[in-house]
């Protein structure tokens, strides 16, 4: 009889602490849900714009190495600007790919052989 009463007393002592712990967990979850709502729903457009701006970034890096010459004064290495164009298959599919390649042909003055090579390389990179 005494054992049952002691267990009931222990439960009465633990119950307020458990309620306080549950309240803290619920409040924390509520704060997180409100913050997620604020970030995703209310300010989501701002973060989409920032994400797109961070995705593509042009960066100018000056080549301050200078000209490298051999012992007779002949130029071995010279600084020349180099421009690279990348076409990522994940972001350019189907008809969009053909339109982009067509625009690149105009901008970069590519021949038909170059266009065919780009298309075949594009297919290889996508399916390999």
C-alpha cells in the first residue's frame, strides 16, 4: 500500500516539470514555424532574387603576372584575355538548347561545323 502511494507522489512531482518541458518544446517549435513562414512566404521573393544574383557572377581578375622571357629576351609567356562560354545541360533542355546554340552562333560567329560539334558534345555530356 505504501509503495503505490509513493509512486503517486513521484508522479505528482514529475508532472509539473514534464508540463514545463512540453511547453518549452511547443514554444520552440512555434518560434521555428513562424520564422520559416517569415522566410519562405513573406520574404521568399527577396531570397529568390539574391539566389539568382549569386548563381551567376562575373568576376574580373587582372593578370598581373607580366611577360616571361627567356635568357635571349624572347617572349615565352604573354598575358592575353581568355573568354569561356559554358552550356550546362541541366539548365538548358530541348528547344531552349537549340535557341541558345543559335544565339551563340550569332554572337561568337561560329560556323556550322562548330555548331554540330557543340551539339554532339552536349549530347555526350548529358547522356554519359
